[in-house]
C-alpha cells in the first residue's frame, strides 16, 4: 500500500473465523482487515500484496483462535463504511489493517527503501492504547524479520505515529511491514510462506504482549538459571559465567535472577568459541509438541550482534529458530520480553528434551557486550494423535481412536471367560507394563500411541470332597488355568467302594465313573465330589471256604498274611498254610508279611481263581509264612470245586497261590526277556509241561538263571498255558530265593 491515505478502501465485510477457545483466554475481539490491493506488487510480479496479506490474515486468525481470541476476517468486497459499522457493532477491541509498503506510487522498479511502519489511530481518549499495541507489534516485527537475515545496517525500524481518526474506540493499527519493492525485503521474507507466518506471528505476539497474555494458553514450566527449576539448566562451567539480576521485570512468573557470560571487565582476551548453555526440562506429555520462549535483560550491557547455534536432543524442531538451528534472540533489542524460539516435538516416549545454545558469532568480549539469559518457558501445544490398541490373548477392549495430545484418556479391557486381564503394555505383548488395572486412565502422549491389552489364563479353583467324608479321600484339588489337564483321584476307606465323581454336590451331575479321573479344566471354578458307598459283603472265615462259592457276591476275609506282591497283585495265605489266594487290587498294595482284611468278588475265568478286591485294610506287619516243601508233581493239586479251576491233571490237595520250596536239577533256561528270565527245575517226580520240558518252569524275573546243578527255589505257585494245558509255574519273589546247592 502507498502509505495510509488509502486505508479506507481496505476494510470489508466480516466473516466469522475460528471461534473455539483453547485454554483460558481473555474476552478479546480482533477484527482483521487484510489488503485487497492487487495492483500493489513486486517489480517481478512474484509478490501480490492482496493475495499475500489475505494469506497472512488466515495464519493470524488461526493463531488467535488457537489462543481463544475471537476474530473476524474481512473478505475482498466490502467498502470501508460498512466494515467500520460492523466493527463498531461487533464491539471489536482491535482492528488491524495488514499491508506492506512501497516507495513510489507510479514507479515499478526496485528501490532501497526499507523498514516497518506502525500507524496507530483512534479517538483521542484511546490513542495511548493504540500506540502501545503498535509499538509492541512493531518490536515483534523487527525481531521476526531480523531472524530472516534482513541486515541491521539497512535500518529495520518501527516508526510509530498518529494517523486518521476512526469512528470506533478499538485499538486501530495500520501495519506497513517491509517494502515489497525492496529486493531484500521481498525475496528474503515476503515471498516466503515462512515470512508471511512471521508477519502473522509478530501481530499475534504483539497482541498478546499488549493484553498481558502468554502466547500459548498451556504454559507448563518456567526455568530460571539461578531460580526456580534451575536443576534443569546447565552451562559449560567456564569461569566467566555468573549471576545477573535486576535489569527488568515483565513477567511475574520469573522470580529470581538470570545468568550472563563475558570474558572480562575490560577488553577481554578469552575466545568465547565453544561456550554453551542448555535447558533440559521434564515435561508432562511424552512425545508432545511444545513451544519454547526465552527472555533476557535489555540494556546497554547486552551484546548487539551475538548469535548462537541450536542443537536438539530427544526432540525434533518444528518451526522458528529451532528449525533454522540458529538464533539472534540474545541480542540487545529483543530483551525484557519473551522471544519465541519456535516449536519442537518430543521424540516418542520422551519427556525430557535438551536444547543447547552454543556461541557462534558476535561480540561478547567484555562487560559492555554480554551474553545474557533471564529464563525459559515451555508451553504445551495440543496436537491430533491416534490411540491404537492391540490385543494379546483373549478379550475385548475400548478407548482407542482419534485423540488430542494432553487429553485425559481412559481405556478398558474385559477378558473372555476363563481368562484374566494381565496388564496394559507398550512395545509389544511382552513389552513394558504401564498399568495392571483393566481400567487405565492416562495423559495422551504426542503422536500416535499404541497400547497392548494383555490377557492370560485366570487362576481357577478346583475343590474335591468325599461323600460321605468317612467314605474315603480325594486328591487333585487346587489352582489351575483354563484348559489345563487335571487328574483327581478317589481312594475309598476300608469298607467303602468308589461309585463315581459328580459335579457341584454329592450325587450331583455325573462326571466320571473312574476313581482316577483326568479332564481339562473348564472356564470357571469347579467342585467335584467323590461318591463312596458302603460295601455289601458276606464274611468268610477261611480262604478255602471260597472254593465252592459263586463269583457275584462280595466276600470278606480277615487277618490273612501277605506272602508276595508284584504290580497290582498280591497273594494272601492262611497262617496254617492250608490255602492261599491271589488278590487283584487297584489301590495301595500291602507289603509282604502284612496282615490284611480284604473285600471283593471272585473271578473264575482263569486259574488260579482271583479275588478282585474293592477294599483292602492293611493292619501292619505280622509273622511271616514259612514255605511249604513240595515235589513238583504235587504243584497245583486237583480242583476243589467247579467254581475253582486248577492245573490240567492236577492231583492231591489244591495249593495254587501257596508259598512253597522245591529242589531239583537246573535245566534249560531262557533270558530273551530281561524282565522275565526263567529256567526249568526237575526233581525227578515226573512233571512235564507237555512241550518237551521236564520239571517246573521257574520264573526268576531279572535274576540270572543257574546253568546247571542242584538248585533250591522258594516262590509262589502260579499257572500258565502251555500247549493247550494249564501247567504250574513257580514265581520267585526275590533273586536270593534261587539257591544253588
């Protein structure tokens, strides 16, 4: 624009901008009136004032809205009279006419004019406020444009004076920022999107400074070199760093002094190269986006040309001087105010960045040219982010989706039946546990964030009980997980027999008829009941009394002596050696020489006859049975009844199952089965097996059979089938009972 006399043409109708507040804000209304002049442009036509200023106004409107400041943005068409009325009716607090300058109205060439003009105007009673706002925006524009390398030798300045009055009492400013017919101003700033953003940022910060507002609503932390949070500030340790205090006070949040560097109080001879300071705040939102501002004193002792490089750790620069890796923020003229260094995004999962400033140029040679810092502040900037949730195991979850960094977020996990929630993890299913609570509330970090809802098998209780309690005992109860293999065992008490397993109660839903019951643990706790019933039996005094009795009835024998045991079988015998009986039992097998009571039913399908015991009462060790001496021809004896078979062609007293001792000559042997070696023993009494072997087969287990000679053997009389005949055999209890003579 060519100065201020065409100002009346730039105001236009107002359109509503973004009105959503961001954090606590003052009730401020800003009316934006960007230039609508297309005829004002750079000599090369690469810059058009109307287009560029509307872009800058869009940027400014977004910044104001993000800070919670209401604004209206004029369009291209409305004349001054209507816009003046609209601003008055809307009761605007600020009206900004946004322009760039030019040297001459009719000259289209490049010129050397430079500078930034701030033209406040209003009613006389309101002029001082307009003047203050104009000054603050002007200072910010000098700061922002200086960062783009506009040389100070060109005399970048803020010229503040009164212009035409207006019918509104708002603070009214005509901004004439830089010259679009100056090559440096145009190519280094105005033609760049970053330059237009700097124009908007200068306006925004000037408005905030004027109304005493922070640039960002969410100021999270202040750090002072010699005051609050000073543990997060470090210097290189050089002796020329020292305290600095007392030069200005513009923010009541700064409570203590700052720091300064200069080599000496005179001319100085120490090279400042490599001198540095850094700030390392611990911030609240891991991975979040933050703005950093710096402040220093502003007096005649501050260096006018110092520059520093900027290095970042645990974060990435997003804008401003941080992105350019250099700043002039510590120069005289930028002090006693907050200087926006730009924004950065913390690295994922990080909450403590390091921002390091290293001297790179300028005069800091003595007390009149100091590098000074008063403090830093960090403001959180909410940014869109997405929460992803992955499942590990079986369950459901809720709470994922679009979020805003800094939000308070709650996620919930629900396990499937039989499972339990283990915890919320990061970094994978076996990563880092962040919470063991199924409902987890946290602050949303910056950027995308992934949680893993981990589920596992829940501990399930299995209880077992006997019905009735006197009927027996149970094992296998305890804590298991869903699907785990479980075995429960029911052992009846003497006089009882196991009936079945039922669920939930005695006599409840049927589960199994096996005393040893194996199954997979269900998805919920389980109670199993072992049902026992008293055994109905007929008492029998002597083993021999059983020979004529049928198989269908339970019989009880008392006080019989165990003579041998192997596997699930043992043998009992009368103390007077008149009869013996083989007993099959699935429970605990009593030891040799024990006295026992036995209840069970008989089985005549094989010889010798077997008692299938349902109850065995072990009464402890008694007197052993002495073996009965027999010849081999007498082994087995004749069948005592139709219900009790014996060996084929047996003669004499029935003696299957008895403990005997025989002697004779050792004959042929077989060791092919290492666990059932045997040999034949012949005492000359005429016994054969019908297959060509004389004598009786002696099964000696793992013992090595004798090769020849006279041998004495002690063992139990058993049977086996040979050539279709039932023949007797001797089952040796112990290898020591095979004795060569």
